[in-house]
């Protein structure tokens, strides 16, 4: 890997500092301008977009490496993060930036994939160090490296299976939000429309979302009602794996 590669930590002659043959990929999501977005990066010499990622240092565990990688890119210190898959395909030689190395440093790669839910207001900066770093609406970027497309598709399926156990919007939305904003996140993950009345009734009946009895002022249009998350219930659900509702929204 080139020493000046802006997407990943250098390996090259420093490979003894890293865990051999193990890489991290981070699928980071944020909610911006009414859309669920995905963070991708691209070296100026390459045509394909890839996920932020890199190797694990010998002195850190996998979770620490994933948090470091994401912090270096967008400045978020403690985002919600979860390891969702272990990729060990025998042909896996182009994941997490190894396609830049010419001759791979390791004959076989294992990739640990994480997804992260990031609140837009917590993003301090987006550092590219010479390459490009961009948030794409989910599904809008067609030029993604084939291995990374597989990681993203697997990630969406993993989150979809956990919809009933995770207060997904809690890691993405600001303190005050509208019900349509929360519904858009679920619709994007589930890839289908959800009846707004049934959705609101079900979400409120679970109890981890509370009405604020105030509205958002948006000019001449009808001002939507605002809601907030019950922080204690959300964090308890994540910590204990409590099922909040069925996946059939």
C-alpha cells in the first residue's frame, strides 16, 4: 500500500505493527436532508468508491480499530457501532483498501465489518487527505468496488433482521425529530412503504419515542409535531437486546 494513501492506514514495511491478514470495514450511516446516507471514499487514482477501513494495530482490539478509523474520517468519537459480519472468502483480496497494494502484504484476508449510526450534528469534519470522502444517498452510488457492495448489501440485511430489537433512529436523528423523518429511515432499511398512521401508532405504543407537544416551524406549511427518544429505554434495549416490536411494521 502506498504510504500516502489517504483512505487507509499505511502497511507496507510497517506491516509488523498490524494484525496479519485482518482488516476492518466501516459502513457508516447518517440522516441528512430527509435521506439516509452512506459514507464512501475514493483515492484520486481510482475510479471505484470504497468503504472506510484499514488494518488492526497489534495494540488495539477490533472495536477500537473500527472506532479509530471512523474518528479519523469524520471526527465522531463514540458513535453507535456494531460488528455485523465476518468475511472470510478465499478470494477476498480487495477489501478495505488492499486493492491499492499491488502485491498483497498477506496471502489471505479476513474482513471484520461494522456498521455505525452517526448523528449529523456530531460529524466534526470529513477528512480525505488528498482523496475524496462523500456521503451518498443509499443506492445512489453505482461505482462501488464489488467486494464493498457485497459488504453494504449484507449490512442492510443484518440491520433489517434487527429492526425489532434496535431503536434505529436513536443513533441517527437529533434530539427533536418528526415522525416522517423516523419513518423514512425504516422505509429505507426495509425497502418498502409503511402506512404512516399504523407506523406512528406502533412506535408510540412501544414507548421509546415520546411526543414533545411542540412543533417545528417551517414557514407557511403546516408545522409537524416533534418527538424525542426515551434515552434510558433506548440504551437499555441496545444493551440487553430487548425486542421492542415485531419486524412487521
